[in-house]
């Protein structure tokens, strides 16, 4: 069968097989990876591309900042190594922030796939490396050169032979050489797994190439996105969102313009690029902006080159969202993850009742390092999402990044770090008709003696997630010592043996007037421990009493009652106050 003669039904079958191939690629990566960042947190992206470098399919999970930025990077790979300079067994690598996922710790590895000596596809993946040298991953650097080893686009393998000089250089510059190099091999192996699965599928369908099929898939996706955009009212909407920043607060100003079947997103007016490593490169900005539009308008459309085309993203050169080389960028996610919320808040004018309130947004990342024995451990954590127009926010769920947390058992088996506590943080979700998602309360210490430290990369410790349409903001986050000393949430802190560090994550914003929340929902929030009785009374004007025995270890739901008379009195006073 020639690929040019595919009928619509077969095309749908092949598209789903492409998606299955990308998932097989990802499964191979997770099962062979050395680092917990890839195995447990799944801070990765996997995808398949045609010979022009256009993304056709992606794996089922992965972060938008990796997936969409990886799609941009493929054009850089093919510019450096056109098809006539590639051969079977070649594997390409880079971590240049301006050519791939925006920070030096993110490694992109690309493998060309050949059939009968002809290039038919490329497979690529991006993973967060356990270490890449330089400073411990943080926001403290003042230029990219401090942040680690920068690898230009080059061959990691040439005709199946490893680039031993590059491997030696990497080993000499990283703190965890076995994990880093082990992940390089896992990333290479997963591309091979995807390539083999694709070639088997091509044989099954008698395909001599996939470019014509890719063209049709991309065309249909683009048409579907344009159709959904065209349903929106034309116009311009703006929003501004504030981040803690590093030395001073950062503002992200966003203008969204709907014109026909295209959307233009402009970040003019945002803060200038920082002297510290919280800067965002434009391809990472584009990655999260295009993701936000797709998530808001057409989440069911296949995610590929076509779904990007109607979305145009701009930011002034030298601004916080279009940082110029050699700006420090290691912690670009603490600003970049604000982009979807900023766009949603602006678009809410064009899509009333359809978009969620802002959430905790940036993932919180902490790097724990110490001696006796030597260890370096990276832990990802997330706060609560914003409330939705008809549902509460999600507790301790990452958005817009979908990375997973590392189980306490894994942390404690791989290092002396001990997670003493992990629980939902009561009263952290913003009050509203629909409550914001809760953050987490966590405590860390270590076993044994020896020096150790934590480098945290966190935000929303000063600027909480705002509510939407009358909803109240979520709680801010904090990083503190056991004695209550508040730490800089974007700095390295040396710790004493036995010291305890509290990492308390922020909650999401509420949606709608809290006075309109169903009283029974408030009662159950108290029963479930999501809010305290004091919060119920203060924020929701609902008085919830416990009528059971005070010394009972388990307090039964039926023993929690709403004091209807006092609730009515309290609400009357509140209404009188607001009139």
C-alpha cells in the first residue's frame, strides 16, 4: 500500500498506532532510566517527527515545556544535521536552552530512523538530567555559564559508536556521572524502541514513508484548532500576573487577541529579564502559551505541528519571557509556569464560565545534597490547582506541569533524607463557590551525621494564587526551618545534622462568591479536614460544630452539624455589612 492512497478509516487507525508507538517509546524510557527524576517524577517528553522535523505524535504524559519546546528544537537539529549528514546508528544531543527546553538540565536526544537506507522519521525525547555540573540547580546564577555544562548540537553516537570524548567530558563535570550517563543510554534506547515499533507498523501497512500521512494528520489538526478559535468573539483581552521573582517581584503582562481563526498572544510590558536564573527563553514561552490555548479551546484535538500553527506568541527581546543569551535560565519554570494562568485569566473575557481560576502554578523543586554518604536528590512537589467553574480545584496536583511526586519510600531508600510528614494543608485552598485545591505540608530531615544542604526553587510565597469571579486567593507557600526561621525560597541553605525543613506548598484560587457555596459542601470540607471550623465560619459564614465526644480518636461524619441558627445570623450580618 502506498501512503498516498490511505483512506480516512485507515488513516485514523494509523494515527492511533502512531500514538501507541510514542507510548512504547516512553515506556522504554521510564523502565530503563537511572534517575528518579525520569523514573518516578516523569519529567520527560517523548515524540515522533516526520522527515521535515514536524511533530506528529507524543506520548501520553510529559510536560508541555518539554513536549512543545522539543517540537521547536527539531528544526535546530535538522539545520545542524540535514538528512544527507545522517546515517543509521546516529544519535544527536543538545541541552542548549535557546534551542530546546530552556534550561541546561534538560537534555534532548534525537534519533533518525531509516528504512531501506532512506530517512523516514525522527524520534526524540527530552529529560531533566539529575545533574549537569555548575551550581546546584537553583535560581542564584548570574549567567548561563555558571549553570553547568552546555552541549551544542552534536552526535552522541555516530553509526552506533558512542562519542567517548563527550562522555568523558560529561562524567568529569557532573556530580552523579552514572545516573547522568545512564539516562543518556536510556534516552537513546527509548528512541530505538520507538523506531523499531514504527518500522514494524510500516511493514504491516506496506508504507514506504510517513510524510504524506503526517501532512494529512497535521492538516486536520490545524483545521480543527482554527475552527474552534473561529467560534470565539473577536477582540483583545489583557491580564497581569505577579510572581515573587528573586530580588524583586516580576510581572507577566499578557494580551490575547482573537482575529478570525488565529490567536495572537503578546507579553509586551512584562518585566525585563532578571539578573538571576528565573529567565525564560522564547521557545519555552511559546511552549506554555500554545499549550494554554489548546487546553482552553480544543483539548481533544491531536497535539502536533498543526495545533501550533494558528497560535502566534511574541515577547520583547530582553524581557523576562524572551531572555537573551547568556542570561541565567536554570529556574525558568518558576516564571514560565505562570503563562497558562495569565492567558486563562485574559481569555475568561472571551470564554466566560469555561476557564479555571489560577492555581499554585510553578512546581516546587528542591535539591538535597550532602555527605556521609555522598548524595544528591531532586524532589518535585506541587500545590493545589485553581477551582473550576463547576468543580473544586484539585489537591496537590501539578498544573500546568504534570510531573509526579517522588514517594517517601524511594527518597529514603536512595538517600539519608527522611520525609517525616506529607499531608494536605488545611485552609490553603482559596474560598469560593468552588474551593481552590489544597497544597501540601511536608517535613524533611536526614539520618546520620554529616553536612547537607537544600536548594529550593519555589514561588507564590508572597503573591498567592488569585481567585476568579469573586473567589478568594489561595494560601501562600513557605519554606522554613523547624524553629520557624523562614528561608529564601530560591536559594541554597546549608543545614545542620538533624535540622528539620518544612516545605509547605500554596493552594489554588477559589471560583465564585464563597457565600454561594453549598452549606453541605462546607460541612464535608470540615469533616474531610480540607478546612477548619474557623475557616468555615470566617470565609464561608457557615458555623460547623462537633457534637460528639471530645476524646474520640475517630470523629464520625454524623457528629459534625451545621448550626443553622448561628449560620443564618452570621450571614445576615455579612449581608448588612456589604450593603
